[in-house]
């Protein structure tokens, strides 16, 4: 998991930061949000 997180910062993809969820966030550029389809975590893009 630590390796995935390290790679995700260099690849430009956003990683879900909730505890135990190992998935990438889906970006919605119209609403300026990124969300996880697995656990429901939502993050604003600034």
C-alpha cells in the first residue's frame, strides 16, 4: 500500500486517503471534486 501511494503522487493520479481504502479517486472537473467510488470519500480540488 505504501508503494502504491508513493507511485500515485508521481503519476498524477489522486489516491484515496481514508484508512483501509486502497483505490484511486475519480475526478469530476465540472464540480471541482474528486471522489472515491469504493468508500465515498470526497475531496475538493483547489
